[in-house]
């Protein structure tokens, strides 16, 4: 089940998971996500993706071969032109065991419709 975007929305998150939001109206949306503080040895990745009328995605963060262990946080943002009913998916994932511990990863997702 997805959340519906109404002009602007913030969603705090804890842990590794996927969040899905539905655009209620056509327009230019800004999507941002920040995770902080990251544990030492983190390999956190955040993927911001659009699906529906178009398919686009942006990835931030490390991988198992290039961990983000020297970063205090990972943050990024992008803009998507969404048509009513399009989905925005924010996936917070990692290949490092340290990131899967309870409360190891915390952050916030912000979405808003540009005026």
C-alpha cells in the first residue's frame, strides 16, 4: 500500500525498507532523503525512483565494494515530473550486516509538489 502525496510530506524512517508514495496530481515534485548517522562499515544505498508515466531513478550511497564508512550521512535529492497516479519509490538498502541491526539506519524522506 502506498501513501498519497498531498502538496508536501515528510516521512521519518528507521531500518532498511522500501517506501512507496502516489502522486495525487500532475506536476513537478522534489524528492529528498537523508540518513544519519551511519555506522562504521556501512554500505547504505538510497534509491529514489519514479514509475508510471516515465521510469527514472537516482542512487546515492555506497556499495559492498565501496562502503560509505567514512561518511557521517548520506543525502540526496532529485526532481520528477509526475502524472497523477505515478509512484515514487524510496528504497533504503544495504549489503552490510551492520546496517541491518535494529535502529542502525535512521533518516527522513521529504516530498513536495513545486508551485
